[in-house]
C-alpha cells in the first residue's frame, strides 16, 4: 500500500506536460494504427536501411562502427550491414550515423529535423528484446508522434537548440514502449532524456562537420540510455518542462496537444516528407527546376541564375557565405547554390557533386558565383504546405528561361509510392547488394508477418 501511495504521489508531482507524454506513451498500442499507417512505417523502414547501407563506406560511418566494435564484448544488437554485434548504445550511435550521413531519409521541414533518426535506437533495442515487427512498428510510430509534436509545440530551433533533441525524446519513448515500462518509468526516462541532453544548434551553422550526422547517432544513443536507466527505476526530476530552471525557461511555455488515438486518425509518421534526392529537403524543388532548365540552356550560356524561395529555405541553406563555396560534403549537401550549380552542369542530381574532386572544381565554383538567392514573401506564405521556388536563367545574349516548382516528390501531399521507395532502395544499395539480395530484402520488409521478429530483417541486410 505504501509503495502504491508513493507511486501516486510521484505521478501527481509531475508537471502537466511530462504527465501527458508519459500517459499517452504508456497506453499506446498497435490497435491504434490503421493499415495505411503500418504501410507508411514499412516504407520508412525500407528507406532508412537504404540510406544506412548507402552511407556504409563513408568516413564518419566507418569511424562510428570502429567505435562500436570496441564495445563488441557486449553483443546486444547488430550493426547494420555487418554480422557484428555491439552494445545497445553504441549500435544506436553507429547505425544512427549511417542512417543520417547522406541526408536521404525523411524529414519535417521548417526546423523539425528527421523522424528517421529514431529508428536506430529502436531497432537496436527491438533486436535485443526479440521484438516482433508489430511491436517495432508500434514503437516507431509512437516515437514519431512524440518527435513531431515536440517540434510543432516547442520549435526548439528558435531557441538555439538542435533538432536532434526531438529524436532523443522520441527514441526514448519508443524504447520505453519496447521495454514495456510503466507510466512512472517512462516519465523518468523522458526527464533524463531532456535534462541530460540539450544539444546546441551550432551543429548546423556555418561550415558543417561530421557531427551533423554524429548528432543524430548521439540522439539515438542518448534515448536508449535514458530508457534503459529508467527501466532500473532510476528516478529523475518530476518537472523537466515546467519546473524552476526547466525547459520552458529556455524555450518559453508551450502547450502539449491532444494526440491521435484512433485508427482513423492521421499519425505524424505519415506526415513526414520523404526525399527523392540525397541532400537537404529545401533543395529538392530547386533540383527539379534546374533539371528542367538544363534542357533549355547550355551551362556555358549562363550569365546569371536567380532563385526566389521561401524564407526558411534561404535561412537554412543559402544565407551563409560558406554555402557558395563548400569545402566538405556536410556543407555541400546543405548548400542550395552548390547543388543547383551541380545539377545545371550535369543535368541530373547525383552524389558526384559532393565528391572531393568536384568540391575543388573551378567551373562549379564559378557557376555558383553566378547564382543569387532571394526571399519571396509570396513563396514564404506558401511554406510549409508547399516548397516553392522560381528559378530564372539569364544568358549572355540576354535571353531568359524561367521555371517554377512548388512541391517535390516525397512531400506528404505528393508521397513516394511503394515502387518509388523500392527504386530508391535499389539505387542506393546497388554497390553492396546483388539484385537478388535487394529483392529478397524488399520482399521481406513488405510481406513479413507482423508477428515475426525484427531480427529476421536485420540479419538479411548484411552486406555479403
């Protein structure tokens, strides 16, 4: 009786926001989800594996796996693409870096970051706990829900915090679900995640670094750590949001929304925007415009390129001088002028424009210098429902060619279909998987019984 009374008092001591999150998470179940939500989750599982495997050989990914292998004496979960196991936290970190590095998985534009960052920690714990595909899908959908509504309510970017904080809390709640933690334990985990791991937005300004993807892996690792610690009844501040010196003193107060609870509801995972091209999301429509203009005008005829866009796109990928002359891949794939220069030159988007020999290409740098990017109030008003850009080329002879593109393929209102996701998977993984292995992996993800363990998929994606 005394223990029960103490639990009640602890719950009563929580701030309202923490209580709402913990209560929702503790009562979330697969029965909440529609068949469409389950299909959308399978889509994103295909996508994150494709992005992880595509980034497998990149330097930050090999460093992260090397770190994880130093913890191989604790074989709890599997490093994507390998037969090797390591500790849960280090697998979450290494897989998180791989999923994020090429910047090809889903996103919430406007500063929301990437719900896909939550997959790394949840997959690690799901494999360790021998969780089913159904349990994993439920945990991931819940994680996206928490992630998205923290972004919508708090918009941490405006307060100097990095968007990976959403992933830390989302991962934490998803892992709590897999571990079947009660409401109090879940509250402790969320509090640990918040009070112990506030990342700085400097990770995404100026010349970017390997930490752009490292921050995502670290968020996954922190989420796993917070949930595992709370499982052992390690308690944490009861008022991390609303208490004295809590989060609200940094972000200002926000109101936690009423979250969906019926299969007929639209869940946040289905609202995330998937990408057709491996770069920042705000350059997706300029890529489409540049491909069209490449067909109308030779690159040696270009005198000037003028791009009109919405404020957030300009602020995120075109407001700093480093974006015109990037020195590394991390900066280049978040540079609208560099990406447009590459597409106008090549006629298509490809990873080649981020290779080291292209980053010192004098012709590309010269073309980037001819690009100006301005904010249009009219286009800004359309964002985030649309991602519009107007691109105008003026030739040396004074001719003008203009294209407007309003929405990329992958926007939740113009979603990637199953065939598109499959084609993206095959394109990104063809260096590592033979066609028959790629087909086998895709068939398994799309058709595997929900009651089968997620471990079956993770073992199949090993690079042979």
